[in-house]
C-alpha cells in the first residue's frame, strides 16, 4: 500500500503524519507529501526521509493517495494529480461532504474510500468514520486509520454527513464547552489560571473515565448527581428547556446541512 501520497499536509494531514510516526505505522521514507504551504510537520517528515513536493512524475509511484485538502479546492487538486497517478492507486478522501461518485470520476475511475477523522489521530486517540463500496478501498482505509485510534464502518454513504457532524466536528464542540466553563469559573470568582486548570483536568478525567469504564453517559451522570445537590441544580439549566439537548440537535443539524452543501 506504499508509497502513500498525502495531498495536503495542513492541520489534519499533519495529524496523520504525526500519528503514523507515533504508532510506527509507516516510515517517513514511505510518504510523498504534496502541499505548497507545507509547515513544520511536513518539514520534519522530509528531514526524516519523506519526499516533499517532488516532481509530478514521482506521483506515479504512490499506491495509496490520501486527499487531505479543504473541500473547496479538492477538485482542482484532483485534476492536477490524477493524470500522474498509477492506474491501481487507491484514493482515500477526508474531504468533508465530497461524494464518492464525484471523487471516483475526478480520479479517473480509481477505487475510493471516504473517511472522516479527528485530529486526536496525532496522539493515537483519533476516531475515523469510514465508507467505501469497494472492499479493497475499505481495507486500505482501515490500514491507514486503525493505527491512529477507533475506526467505525458506515453502511451507507449518506451517513457520512451525520458522522461528520457527530464526530468530525465534535472536538470543536468540546473545546467550546471547556472555553465557556473556564469563563464561567472566572465569573464565579476563580482566577483565570485556576479556572483553566480545574476545567481542563476535570473534563479530561471525565472523558478518560467514560472511555475506560464503558458505562453509559447517563449512568455516570447519575452517579455524580446527588438529589438536591449542586450538580442537580446545574443540570437543571443544562438539561432544561433551551439547554444542551436542543442546542446539540440544532448544532448537529446545521453541520449536516453544511456537509451536504460542501458536497455540491
């Protein structure tokens, strides 16, 4: 499956490079990187043996192509590179919203898999939603992302929109929650430093406990909610009318709509 051609070495592409290095999944020498605005991660990979922005003829060596550019420019990138690719190369796209049929067409009929990953791939704790109708493309995508964390196979391409909203975009939801919790702590009387330390350590610990125990979130919530206590008072706001449930439903719905728009 190597060499791997990574089209785009920005935030997400860089996370893949870092995650593969951490997991020992692929040597830098097995990577071909194409990004005109390559940053420190790509430069480090080049120093370790990756080929960065080589001549177009080198692209024919790639057996796996990872499309990691913004959805708005994916087509022009595909048009540039597709003529140079080997006929048997398999394409794995992480471009949000871009449909399998469109990818297959622009990449000259080559097998394609779609994946929606998260940036926690950089530390081996990523989540990747995967769809492919070709078994070989599915296996290739799993080989790329299983070293980086959890992989969830989807049965229908239409589910990729929901997976993008629930998983691909969700780290930003959590960061926004922590940001708001820190601000609320400062308003309640904590110093900025203390509010930051308390909020981050608490949320990180709670997430780790959820992952380790496998308990349902509702059960863990009940375990820390004493009747008539402070937590119950706070949850009356968070789970009340206009609270987290309707807010997240609307947030996910908007993300789904945007994913569909990006797909054209």
